[in-house]
């Protein structure tokens, strides 16, 4: 029934009393918390190591003892009597087909590396990760607990059948029937047997380990007498036990052992389901299969003790397969002989019939006692080892921490006690057939998980998955999973659904509560495999504007000052690519090693802490400009490459560390030094003053913008996001205040061009609309501000823009803003520049200023000739401050964020500083603002 690992390999170690591993293996060197069971098994340099086992003693014997238990002696006749020979053989074919597929998976995984304590739990957890491993491991533990209780009750049933008095009060049929019968008496006997198992597990492990082979010989001898009895015992009547008669049943109290007769065989071919006399419930195919499948379990016993085998890669496949084939032959031979020699009534109403027809009755009784007691103790030990492995891996935190305690010999006595206590609770069920269905569901779920683990390893195509056992494919894994799933629901759909729901609940709990392990996650290999495949299918030549989405590269100098901006850009990406880029100045040929490798952990921890969906890309360059070029060229893969560059605004505002405050607020009031140790954010400290300097000058900063536009990347400059807090911004404190996103789609540095339908303006509208589509920003209202001059039709302009928004399916409110006074300042500057000085006595400073203005005009004209407009070379500070005041003085409520039009940098690199100063004056004190320049079409009205 269970993975009943014989104690042959649980030799007591004389190592540490507290940290000696379960299973009697030598204590390995101490390991970190996350690696408690993941590393290779290494024993101390001691000469007194346990003797290694060969294939027969290490795999065949324990596996056969696991599979020969209650079923072989007490339930073969039950199965044939209920199902008939045809369905009984079909049941075993199905059962062995399922376990054969799982055996292939077990052999493959077990020959791909050394296994530790825990059996299936260890295999699944190291293959599928702690979530699946922990949840399935707990189910495996419960399955072994139920199996131990099942075998205890099987032994009690055998004892009561031989020594129990009839429950109906009639006179005993044998002088040996002296024990009282009934539910509570059965519970008492079961408790006594469970206590015996507990004492052996706690004290007498070596005694049992030495007697394992002797028990095996006794079981084989008992089976041999059974086969001999079918041929040597003459036909006779068999008195049925009193408990076989249900109330109202007037059947004869005797049944017939006919010997080999054709009529007997023909009468036992077809199914004949009746009420089970031990439970009083009507039997069917599913309920009988649940009982029968218990004789097919135990296939993972060999893999559980791989550390004690001379050659695990050789022994586990051959030993397990040999045991499976041998038990299949024995079971089928017993079924055929029972169908040929015993009439239906005997098979249905006497589960202990093999003893009644044996040449010497005690042979079968001794075999039943030995096999069931051995199986019960093995299941109890197996359950305790799984619980110990779960506790050692810290998957359930402090809940299971007591189970890690071991004795001086390495026996996990606390885990044994906990397992025995749960076995005692399961004994309250009272009947073998009642527990069998639950235990079978647990084991089928575990077997399906083992097949899934092997399937995942095969599909992931990991180079290190190289099992020496190659007789499996992904088809066998799928067949095994399907067979387990189908039989689970056929046996009991309610139990199966409840078990799967419980497993998923455990999976979620472990996922969110357990620490990160160092075992490796098969999910990562599968994701890599699928991502690579689909990235190759993502053809950039098939891109269409209908499916455009922002794919952002956000350059971050120091995350301590950019927490608000990082969170905001995460909202605006719309399920697109999001890359956090950072440039560290330096040359690799002057450094002993790459300084960036040690920084990735801090950046990835930042991504996790801020709960954003972003990649991290760091580069080393001699200048920030070259570093940004590197990242724009190499970030992403295939069709997933950044199309939008976001930079923080270049200003002289003193930096503030917002990351430390965020960590403190999320973790509670603790010492800041402790918080820094808790969160591995090892970012450089902020620049203290202006003397410290910046990593680039204004000239280089504008050059970065120009480079990105040349590379056909959209550009956004973010200003005043250092104080941006997403939660506070989306929940205004003022009563009646709303969340607004203001869009100014006109190039404010070109008052002579008031177009709002160019590529850049539409790009602004698209980004604002995308932000409004995010769940947290859906309450926000878009407001479009259209600057118009006197003499133009305000109503007509507003209607045209409204119609455009309607066609683009963008819901926004349009406001027209007269800006004649601001434009007048611009044209006054132009008029002054065009005048020639007439007074030769003009002051020298004024003349120099006019000459500078005149040169600006000439340079701008030259730029227009070359096709590169200067975008505001002649703008005065008065005009820029007036436009800034125009934006600030709007009568509407203050917005949460503003989107402004970013003009292209001038073609003349000498004007980069002037360009940046103009942007600074334009956005002065505006609050969170994005200056955006779009170079690619992103909107369409087509389906």
C-alpha cells in the first residue's frame, strides 16, 4: 500500500544527537537553511559506514514486502468474488499499467542523481520546486499514515478472524476464538498493534532491520503453501465466519472448496457485486479497485534507499521492475486458482479463506501477521521520514520545526510520534475497505506528480537531465498522469476533488510563505524553453500599429531617488516590455572583474520589493551616453525590444533617499540598520552636494535624447517624480478632489505651429489613454488643453479635436486655452531681433546682445534650410515663464500628472544647453510631468 521502506537501510548512526539525518545515514556537513536537503550526500571520513546493499536485498526484497501485504492474503478472494475473474484481471491490468508508467518515471528520475530521505517528496521537490514538492510531500505523508492504519486494521481483521468470538453472540466454532469482537474491541486491538509499531520504530529499528530478510522468507513460504494447497487439499465445506452474515441474511453458514472444476470457474467469470460484510456497503468496480490498488503500491521503496545501494543507477530500475513483474504474476495466478477452486459464496463471505483451505492453517496466519505488521511499521517509518524531510526543508515554517529533532542515533523520534498519533486517529475509521479509498487517492496523486516531474524534466530539455535509464518517453509520463487522474475520479470523485483542492491550497501557502530555495525550479527551465520558442515566432516584420504597446527602457542613475518614477512607468507599460537600465562608468580592461555581476541581486530584490514587472539590464561604459547607446542596441530579444526611452529630468534638485523610507514603512518601526540588512539594497549613497558632481553634463544629457531619436526611439523626460507616491496620488486627501491626467498636445516651444495631430501629439494621447486603462488609474479623467490664438474658430477647433478623439475611442474632456498674450511675447522678441541698431553710440552690452540675437536668427535660418528646425532658438525667458504660468493657472483642479510635448533637440549641438534650459523653465514647479516625443505612429482608426 505505502512506500514501506524496510528498516534495513535505517541503520542508527553514532553521529550528532540533534542533527543526524533520518534513515541512519552518516551526518552530512551542516548546510544553509535553504539547502537542508538539496546538496549531495557526503558522509564523514569514518571507516564505520553502513554496508551497501545489492539489487536483491536493497530493492527487490523491500519492494516485494511493500507490495505483498493485506491484499495478497485477505483481499484476492474478495476481488474475484465481487468482480469475477474477467474484471479482476482487467483491474490488475489497469492498476499495473498505471504503476508501470510511474515506475518508468521513478527509474528515470532516480538514475539522474543521488536521492535523499523522503522518496517521492525528494524527487518532486527537487524537480518541480518547493511548492509542488511540499504539497505533494504532505499528501505522500498522509498517504503513508493512512497506509499504516490500513495495515494495522488488516492485522486486527486477521487476528479477529482467527481468535475473535462471533459478534452475534453465537457459540464459537473453534476453541481458539476467545477474543471479544466489536468496533471498540477492534479499535483497542488496533491501538495495541500501533503501539507495538511505535515501540519498534523508536527502540527496535535494528531488530526489525535484521529480521527483514527472515520476514521475506516467511511471506514467500506462506505463499508457497497457498499454491500447494490449491492442488493438494481435497474438496470440503468451509464454515463461514459469523460476521459474514448481515441482518436478514438467511444464507447457508457453509461454503464449498471444490478443487479445480470447470463449473466453479464458469461461475466465477462474471461480476457479482454484493454487500461487503465488513462495512455493510454495496460494492462496485470503483470501490473494489480502491482496495485492490493497495497491492500495487510500494514501487518507490527502492528509490527511497538509493543512498544505501552499491549502484543505484543499476539496482533501482532492475530491482523495481523485477518486483513489479513478480507481483503481477503472483496476483494473477492466485486469482485464477481461486476462481477455479472456490465457489462464489466462499470468496464473498470469507476474506480469510486461504487459511481455511491451507494444508496447515497457521501458515497463512503467520504470513498475514508478518506481512501486515511489516507493512504497518514500514509505512509508519516512511511517514516519519517524509515528515522529517519536510521539516528539515523549512517549507512550513515553525509548524513542523519540532519534527526536525532526532535522537543520538539519528532517529527522528518526534516525527515518529506525530506520525503514530495521526495513525491512531485514522484507526477510528474502523474498517480496511473504508480507509483504502482515501489512501489510494493519496497515492494516485503522488504517482501522478512523479510522472509530472519526469514529464517536466523531459519537456524542459535541460542538458543536465541525463538519466541512465532511457526506457521512457514523454508519452509514458502523459499516460501515467492520465491513468492516475481517471482512476482517482472513478474511485471517488469527492475524495479526488477534495485532495486536489487541498494540494492546491498547500501549494499556494508554500508559494507565499516559504523561503526561496536553492534547489532549482523546473518552471524556470520550462518557461525558458517556451519563451525561446515564441520569441523566435515573434516576427518584427509583422508588426502592426493596431497591436503597438510601449516597451520601455527606464534609465536609473540611483534607485534611491527613483522609486516613484519606477512605479509610475510600471503602470504605463501596458503589458509591454519594461527594462530598468543603469550605466556604471568604468573600463573593464582596468578592472580585475566585472563589477556589475554583484549588483544584480540588489536590483532584482528592488523589483520584487516594488512589485513591478520589469527586467534589469546593467552595462559598463566610459560615458553615460555610450552606455545608453549600448542598452538601446542590445536590450531585449527579437520582437521584444525597447521602443521608448525614459530619462529622469536633468536639474539641480537635491536628491532624497525614498527607498529607505519605503522599506521602513512596509516593515514597521525597526532600526534602520536592521532594515538595510533585511532588504539587500546595496545601492551607492546619494551625492551630498554639488561638489560631488554628476555623472554627465547638460550637453551629454541632450545628446542622449538626440541619439535615441536618431535610433527611432520615443523619448520621455520625467520631472518631479521624486516625491510621487502612487497610493497617495490616486487617493487625494482633499474632499471632492479627483484624479486628473492633463495632456498638452501642442509644441509649446513652437508657438507658430499649433498642430495637435502630428505623430508626437498622437503619441501623447496614446500614452495618456494607456495610463487611463490601468486598473488603478481607471478613476482618472483625461483633460486635453488646446492652445488657440485669437482669430481662429475656438468652437470649430474644439469640435475637430472632439471628433478625432471619438474616432480614436479616447474618452477625454477638451479645454481651449487662449494664449495670445504669451504668443505676443514671442513675436515681440522676433521683432527686436529683426531691427538693426541705428545709434552708433549704443551701449556695448546692448549691442552685443543684439548681435547674439542676430546670430541666432541666422543660425536658425540655416537650420531650416538644412531641414533641422531649431525648435525655439529665439524663445525668450519671458515667453517660457508665461507659458509655464499659463499651465499652472488653469482654473481646473490640479492634476496628478501632466503630459507635455517634447520638441526635438536642435541640430546644432552648441544649442543643447539652451534647449535644456528652455525645458527647465517650461516645466518649472509643474509637479509630476512627462515631456514626451514620439517618432512612430501608434494610433489607428482601423479594425
